[in-house]
């Protein structure tokens, strides 16, 4: 007996087929032990019975192995007479646990089964976390100095005279050495200390830089701290001790919503300051043990493909891009490298607000002037101090806040991969992929049809027509990005079409775009972006500008046919990279939304279109042009969308400037060929098809006439190329004196018609004229002595910098789009349209498919609450309190009553809005955010947008109770006393937490949730 396989080696979970040949031809049933069970014992084996319909001497059977190893099946047969054979195999009898067993009379070829690609699965404990304390810089780089600073997001006048008291619990490393220098060595000890200190805004609010915590703070219960031999190795908690400003000025109270005190540390990796955490009046206390500020990345559901292979290592991306120097992910090829390798399957992560540490704009191709590090020690705290620091507005835009003083939600894409024990290294084929849907990314700078003076286009001098940023997006680090700064925003009147008229009728502008090519469909794309909202600091100013980006997908009508039509369709999408605020526009008497797109990291998501099509560059070009090959029948290859057309050539003459000359291919054969392709004059159109000549009959002999090998656009000037009345198909060939000539008149011509879609997808390129180049300053028109320089068969101008898709030509060299030439992709296009003149664009670092099991999007929320004391409350405030108790009684009647919490559900407020709604200047007089009606308007938004708020209620002893909560409802009453009637309203605030403050606005207690008291909060 023998067993042979259809393959000697295969991966797990791939079906293999064994050919079983028996010693006799009367086998009616066979027992097959596939040798992948626990043992060869029948009760432990993985076996099957096979019954043959008739007696046979051989059979082919298939099996799927789920474990790795080398396997040799064992067989037992039953013949037509019912006799049962011994177990038969090639394994040594000492290696089997069955009898009767016979070996040596059979040849059972072994099969080797190897492991396949593992599956990485990432799960998170929660996908929404509050901004927390990120100690990772200490975990990686060790102990260091610690600093406090306030970024420039408040006006100087608001900061004047303010002080910021803080208290921090710190883990510290104490060097047991003498002198002022700290030495990490064997002689050191670790301790936990509590420090207190004060930051001062200065008398004018112009104080700059950051303060060293250990050099300026007091150690609680000890005295002054010194930083000589002491360094911080962990920030355990931060408390902003005096988060209340004692004033009745609503504007100053409103400005308190903008205060952010950052705790930062310097990294030895890049020598920049990096944030550890921040506190604010509305979130004055943060603790490292707060579970709401941490997320656990769970890799435990990841698995090797083979059932008998374990996990060796995990690698991950925490979703911090390169903005944080610690645990900074990197890649080798298509796999994570060892920068973030781990053997544990759980990883706890905290996030805080992370700007570009270099400062926005410093890494542009042309760096933004005055840009500096985000936490530059020379930067003033005040946003109004621009004379002293010209780059302040850039920092203000980096720390952009919403209308309620919060950082907009920050998003992080966490990713992971798993290396099973079967993989020899981090890039082994068994390692789970993170590149299964890695997009190809191109920036396309449209050139229009013709541009008379390219030197006037300020962008074209340094921005090429095409730029590939696939690798820039894939790799991590400040040197890798998708370059979309300096987006072209020239008005369309500067572009001319073939008739020298404004491009697209002079409406709108020609916009640059990003072309994304995916191997698989997706509906969620994540973007790592530097936080920055251009000109955000121009609050309530018309100077605010935004980047308008729109999304398109490619659909194909009549795919893979001579009538194929590829087109872009608009796609509605949700964009979480936006930052929005309300603009009080007195000019239009409207509250207008101002949105900065791609102003922070986030994702875009959309409903996957059912007609989203995949295609190749070859397909869009109708195939590759076989310049010297004769075709006599319509036998297109896989990528060729062509139709053989034969007819008689005739001269047509001059089409006039700027189109040049054309020639006709006429006759009944032309009509018949077009009819066979179901093509009419409207289908043919102009500049949709090309015609390549393969043979031209001269003097009755089939020879290569002057047109053989030439490719012509099928058009009649700007009109449709086909005239059904005369059965004539018109081709354009330029100037009659040029080398690109037409066929000899009245000769038989044979060639192929090709449908060309590439210009419709890689759009913005002229089909006949380059927008700039070496000849005549780039203003050549179609009517040229050498138009072959601009034709698809060669297209020299686009190939000069090897950027145009020259897959038109068979055996062409490497180009930008080679990875797309034969591999079908799903194209998406992001059209980028900047509004307004600005030197601030978008710092885009990465674009990843986020629809997979090995990644998770985590939302980081700024839980800074809005100060309700900054709104005018004109009437009574009411609230009540009671205790919550646990009551129990024993069988003997003894009663237990235990307080378990405080029952205080809500606070009720009443106020009023005034103004004359019929006044000519009603919007200007009553609509400002600082007016009483403006306060009601703000309150409506707080309720509808579920903004967390706090209220400081003064007590008779001069102390304050601070309540945190949510506005649950608002009720309004419009009086009937005419247009000047008071609009009274009341609202209720559901209470979440409370704290006590003394008469100076300093915290006396921690923050406690209602429902528990300090002594019994753990009672269950």
C-alpha cells in the first residue's frame, strides 16, 4: 500500500489531498487515521471511515490539518468479503499504540504542515478615557526633572495678578552622593513625597517659561525641596489647589475656563518638553490610580494559526504617533520592530494632550516662521503678548480650545501584532500582518489644460505634479509624513483650457487631492495629525480660515468593456479631525459654525458604497500599447479594453487653433466595428478613446506606412469624433509639418480603439498639453509641430520626472504608479481646498485603515467642566440633601442603620434674559456671548451638547461647596408684555461630584462622588 500527496509541504487550515493505493482491488471501506490526533489509539486518533460505492484499489481523500508537524496516516481496510486488514503504515511499531499493526509492506509518504499567519486581536477595557497622567517618559528614560507651565491660551489682562497653587504626590529617586550633581548608580533610594508650590502669572501676565518643581516647591512636612540629588520617577497625583477666582467679573470668570496648567518633563531623546498631565479649574485633581483615566490594551485573544503553536511576543502602537518619545512604535518593512516588543498580553496606557513637540510648522518643507517648541521655555503664558514673542499665535492655535474651554476630543489609534513561536523573527510570514490594507498614497497637483505663465504659479516651482507618500505615511517619526503643506489655492481664472478660456468656466478653483488606493474596501480611515487649528487665535474674527476637504470614491460603469467609464462620486462622511466653535457674526446677524478640518488626530468614517469599484492602472489605460504589434481581430488580453477598427484613410484638414489637424478613418467597416462594440457618436465623444495604427497599406502591399505605431486621440477638435452620416471617425494629429503624421490618403488602415479612463481618475492633467515644461516655457498648445511629445504613446513631459503613469507603453520603465499597474485597488480621493490665505496648513503624518481586529480607536476626553458662575443667575437657587441608609433587622428584632451616602439629586436655578427683540440692532445689542441673552444661548448649547459643568455655592461661613454635574433640562417663559418683555428661564443640574473650598477659593477636600461618604464609600 502507498500514500502520496498533492504537495510535500502545506500550511495549516489548507486542504491537502492524499492518493491511497491499496494492495488489492477489492477494497470496499477504509479507516484513515490522519496522524494528527493525540495518539494513534482509536479513542484518541483523528480518523475517518471511507466507504467506496464499488470495490476499488485506490482512492483520493482530502483532509485539513490544524496543527503543525510531519504526519504519516495509518490505514485499515475492509474488502468485499468482509475481511479486515491489519493497521498498515510506515511508522515504526514502537511509535504507534495500536495492534495488529504492520509496517514495511507500505510506503506512506509523510507530509509536512507548517504554521500560517497568526491573528492579532486587540480588545480594550474601555474606548473612552479621561485625559490622565502619562508617566511613560519616566518608565523608559528614568527619573528626571519636572516642570510646570501654562501655555499661551489666555489674554494678558486675564492673567494679571493671578497665582496658581499646586500640590503633587511624586515618586522620587534620591541619589546617595555628595555634591550638586545627580548620579544614577548603585547608591540611591526611592521615596514618595508630597510637594506644594505656586506659579505666578506676574503683574502683567507676561511671565514666561516654566518652573522647576523640585527647585521651587516645598516638601510637605519637611521644608524646601532641592533638586540636586533628587529626580522625579513618577507623578502620582496633581492638585490645582486654588481653582476658584474670587471676583464678580463674568468675563474674568469665563476666562478661567481656558486655564490649563501643564506638568512637563524634558526628554533626552529629542531635548523637548513633553506633557505628563494637565489640570484646570474644572478638573483640578488628577490621580494616576483613577481607572477612568487609564485604558488596558488586551492582546489575549490573539492566536497562532496552528492549534499547537503558542505566542512568543507582542508588538504594539499605543496611538501616540511620535509626539511622545517613549514606547515609540517603528516598522521594519510591513511589521512592527522591537521598539515596542513585549511578552505580556496586557498593557495599561494613559493619555494626555500631546502637541507636536517641535512646534507646529517647523517640519514643513518651508518651515513656518517663528515656530518653536510647543513648550518652549521662552514662550509667554499670555496669548496677547505677541510683540514679545511673534510665534505666540501659532502656539495658541496648537492649544485650540472649544467654546467651553475644553481641548476637543483627542483620538488615538492603538494597534498590535503577534509573533507566534513558529516565527523565526519579527518579519516572519507567521507574524500577524498590520499591512493587509496598507494604502498607496499620492498627492496630485493638478496642472489644468494650459497655463500661459507658469512662473506666476508660486506653487508649481517646488510642488511636483505627483508625490508618493506611501512610505512617508507608513513609517513613524518626525522625518516621515504626508506632505500636504503649501496646498495650491490658485483661483481657476489662472488656468486655461484648450480654447484659452477659463478652466471649468472659471468657477471655483482647481484643487489638489490625495489619491488613496486600498487593497480591500474599508469604511474607516485613521489620520495622525498635529493638533493645530489655523488662525484659531483670531477669535470672533473674519480672518478665521479653514481647510475644506471633500471625499470621493471611484465607480465604474460597463466595467472591463470597450464602453467602460470610470468616474468619481462624492461621499458623505463623518470627520472626527474637526475642531468647531461658534462665531458671533454681527455682519450677517448669525451664529455661525467655524470648523477647522484635519486639525487633530482622528478618523473619517462613511457608509461603504455598494458600487465602489477596484481597478488597475493598466485597466484605466485600456491596457498597454503594443506599438509594433499587428492586431487583426478583437482579442483583448485581460487588461486590454480595445476594439479592432479598419477603414480607409482620408485627409480632413485644419481644425483651427488650438486644435491643429485631423484625419478621417471612413467606410462601412468602421460603422460595423463600432456597431459590434455597441458604440454611438455620444459614446465616442472627444478625447475618451485613442486609436493606435497597426498596419497601413501602401501601393497595395502590406507594409509599415508612416502612421504605423502612432497613437492618436479620437476627437474632432472639441466635438464628437464620429459622424454616423459619413461613417467617419476623426483622429487628431497636430501640425501638418510635424513628424507625427497621418496615414497616406485613401489607404487601408487597421488599428485598435482604446477606452482611456486614467485622466478621469488621476485627474487635473491635460490630455494633450503639459502645463509646464522645457519647451517654449511650457505654454505649448495642441497645434504643435511636435505633438507626439504630448501623446499617450510617449508623453515625454510627464515622463521627464518619472511621475506620470506611462503604463500606456509596453515595457515602460518604473514610474510612481507601478505598484498599481497590475494589482487592483479601491481608489478614494480627498480633495483639499484651502479657504483664505494662510501660512498654516495641515501636518499629516499617517493614514491607516482602521477597520480591522488588530486596532482600536480610543477617545481621550478633556473632563474640564464649564464654570456656571461665569453666567448671570438672577434668581433663587434651590437644592436639598438627605442621607441614604442601609437598614436591616435581625430575627431578634435588633435594628441596624448604616449611612451609605448622600442623596442630593440636583440643583435648580432661575434667571432671566433681557432685550428688545424688535430693535434694529437686536442681534448686535443682545446676541453677544457676554450679554444676558448670550448667557441663555450658551446654556442651551451646554444642555444640548451635554457639557459637564460646575457651580460654586457660597455658604454662610464664607466657604464654598463645588458641585459638578450635567444640565438636565431648561424651561423658558416668554412674557406677554411686548418685545422688551423679560424671558425668564429655569434649569436643573444633576449632581455627580462635590468638593469643599475655603473662603479664598482653595480646596479643603478631595473630590467625592455623591452616593458615598468618605468613611463608608467602600461599603457594599
